[in-house]
C-alpha cells in the first residue's frame, strides 16, 4: 500500500464476508487517512427485468440498501473514518466497475456475498470486478 490511496470504494451487501472486507478497508483507510465510500447495489429481481417492470430505484429498495449498510457504516463510524454511502440499482459487478471509475484508488470487496448460488451460476461479483477493474482490487476472504 502506498500513501497515494486517498479514496477507497468498499462493496457491501450486508453479508459477513462483505463486513470483513469493510473492517479490512477500515484498517487501510485509518492508516492512510483515506476517504471511504460504502457501496450497496440493489439488484432487480429477474422477474421484474423479464416483465419490463424495472424503471428505476424506488424508496423501498433504497431503504433496503440502507439497512444492509448499517453494520459496515458502524465499522467506519466507530473507527473515526471519513465515509459516505452510495446505493445503486442494477447488476452488481457492472455498477461496482462503473462507480470505481469515479476517481477511486482502490476497491475492496468480499470474496462471496449473499447471493452465493447466483454467483456460482453467473460468476461472482468479486471475480468479475477483479478481472475487469481499471483500479486495484483487494478481495477479502
């Protein structure tokens, strides 16, 4: 790690792996005095996409995202780290890659999130992000 890491993107879905990733990122951010953005991606259900019902993020889904981020934001708050949150709507890997290009120096993600079965079938978010990211990615087991 070098001191040129000033902005860290932490992907979090509320799972224990993603919360371990948040704790790992908190250690790095504390040492480097980096700003953290905690990202949660609300994935539309396959049924909604197939039926053409997906038009944007509604308040119910946004509230769901905020609930999922509670543990992670507590980690950063308790550590005294400057952080904010971002809740996006869509394919998780695509959104993480898109957001990471907004001036982040590092992406931190857990190795397996809440959708383990879907990840097995479609490829994990961490795998897709680490393969296609333009910025360094740390995958926390």
